[in-house]
C-alpha cells in the first residue's frame, strides 16, 4: 500500500520543487563534514564494491525518495531500463533471502564499476556511511559507531582516537538527521503524505 501511495505521489509532486532545492545545501554540509573527518583519518574511498553498496540499508523519507527519483530521471533511457531490471532482480533475491532468514549481501543496482551512477543524489545514509561517528537520539545518550570494513583496512586502530580528538574531527550525525527530519515533516504536511516508509534503494527504483 505504501508503494502505491508513493507512485500516486510521483504523479502529483513536482520533483523540482522548493523542497528538493532546500535539500541540496543540507547534503552539501554532510559532504563537507565527511571530507573533513575523512582527511583527519586519511581515509580515501575510491569506489565501493564490497561495503556500503552491498549493505541492506533502509531509507525512511519521502524527500530523499523524490530526490533520488529526480536524479534517476536525468539518466538515459537505456540506463534507466537496465537499472530498473537490476532493481527488480535485487528485490526478488531479497525476498528469497528474507524468506530463508539469510543475511545476503547483494550489490545495489546503482553501482556501475564500483561507482554510484547517482552519486550526487544518493540518500543520507549512503553519504554518511564509512567513518566512525556518533548519533544522539532525543532523550538518549549519544551512540558511537565504528567505521566500515574499508575504513578498518586503511586506518587500523585510528577509530580508537575518536574520543581523543577535537570537535572538528568528530563526526556527529545528529544535526544532519535533524535537518532532514524538519524538511521531511514540512514536505509531508504540504503533500498530505502520512504513511511510513521503509525502503531500500532497489525498492524505491521499482516504483519510479
């Protein structure tokens, strides 16, 4: 039912709306902070064929769904056709794996030769993945998480420095989550969309 609601939303929301324009500077802030922290650790990601692009991320916002779709619509028709077919196949494999309770890692359909073809339109979780970070949920203590496998291979032991560095080198995701949440709340109110979303990139693509 939620997928159908999103399809209906696609028909009545202009993806070049003010909301998507307002999302761009938030993403730019994320990218700047990511580069700053990555430089501190001397971590360099040159493509991902075994880490974030195979991680089973779920995304929960309408605004990022629409932003990803706006990027998808700029691709040539033949590439969109291939991506859509790959997304269908990924979803099928996920259903089989879930039915068998298997933790299967499957490549994202947007990954071409270890690079994301919609890199500029990738969702927040994809943008922030990889580095040691912290996140403070309302009413709870900050949760600290380590970096990805590629980070550990390049920067063994450096994640242990997290509590020893100054604030410029710490990666606090909380402000970015809050900014996205505020935009999402306003967008949902404007378009009267009240349904929860929990979708992978592949699941998003098959509704485009």
